[in-house]
C-alpha cells in the first residue's frame, strides 16, 4: 500500500505559519493529502468567534460583514474573503472551515483555528510542539504597522491623524526580532524551511500610495464612524450604534477601523503565493508559499 502522506499548511497572523508534515496513520487516506491549518487573529478568523461567548468587539457575524462575496456575514472581519481563503484556492483546496463549527470533525482538508483577539504568547502559540510533531516548512507573516490603522490614528487627536509612532515602533522591533529568530532556527533545526511575508511594508505602501495599487482611499475605512471612520462601529452592534458605509469597498484599503478589504487580502495572498510583491523587483524571502507547497 502507498505510504500515507499529508502536506499540512498552517497560517498564523503575526506570524503566519506553514507546516509540511508526513503522516503514516491508518486514519489518513492512502494517498498524498494536502491540508491547510490556520492559526491567528481576526485577520484569519473565518468564523470561530461565532461560537465563542465573547463581546461583539471580537465578532463579525452581522451585516455588512461579508456583503460583497458571500452576500451574508460569515464571521470574517472583511467585506469578503481573507488571505487564507485565497491561499486555499491557489493550493486547490476548498475554504477551510472554522474548527468550532458545529459538527466539524474531519481534518483531512485542514482546519481554521484563528480567533479574533488571539495573541502570540507562549500560552497561545506552541511553535516548538508543532516542529516536534513533524512540521518542517513554515510560512510567516510579520506584524503590520498597527499605528497607522484608522482606529489607532484617532487615539491621540493632537496628532492630527498621523500614525501613532509608539505603536508603530513596537511593530518594527517585533519584525526585526522575528527575522533574526527565523535565521537562527534555519541554522538550528534540521529540514526547517520558511517563507516570510513582509505585510508591514506592503500595507504601508498601500496606505501611502493607494492609487498605485488600484485604490482611491488608503487611510479612511469603508465602514465606521468619525475621522477616518476610525470608530469601531461597523454594523452598529458595538458601543457606537450609528455607522457609515462606503458604496464600493474595492476602492478602499481598510474595510473597518482595524481590518482590510477583500481586495487587499487578495493582493497579499497573491504576493505570498508568488513571493513577489506588486510594483517591486524584490522577493518576499528565499521561498514563496508556492515553493513550499511544490517542494513535497
């Protein structure tokens, strides 16, 4: 009988993680099986928080979330699909369901463990356990420049809408440390291969030069209230009940005061997959996600 194998891809936001693992258990199909496993926060949550007793700050299961592609709210913090949805498509996989979805028991095609509000503490990310379990190929996403999110720009009115430097500097320090750590792991761990996507720089370019990437607005969100629509009120289910909604999310970089539109997520997924950012001659890292999928 052919040896059972599974290529497992796991995405974490801040950092995104891709894992390639071989399984020999009889519970797996007798052929190579590609699976996508996703861990992260609201940028990758496909609906797990729909089933968690949490506040509406960490939920997106109401209109107008999901209005463009799905035509109904799915729990994704966007008008449509997320990066992980597009990556699954490029890998010829179906949308990966949230693992808390009632009745979900099959992991052959993967699972989405991302949860809005999740962190990157030791308690919430056990990277060493994943490597020990067979993971060898990883894809990471660095930390975005949170100081330039619409909802953060309005924290200090005296800044007149400028990015909050204190927050941005923390992201910069984190990303430098991440890059150094990955190089060290590459030297220490046998068979360790990784792809690192610079979400920080690529989002910043779209904020500063939206027209260069096909957008009309890079600072103001499509859905929200107040300056830059930075008040987290999209859907009217949160503290502030009134909100404004743009006519065409495809013209905006930001969907709400903290999250991105489907169009941005698709561009990022394309860059992660190909390893080459738009309007740039440089690559994201030594390996692209496509490289790691193909190198089985």
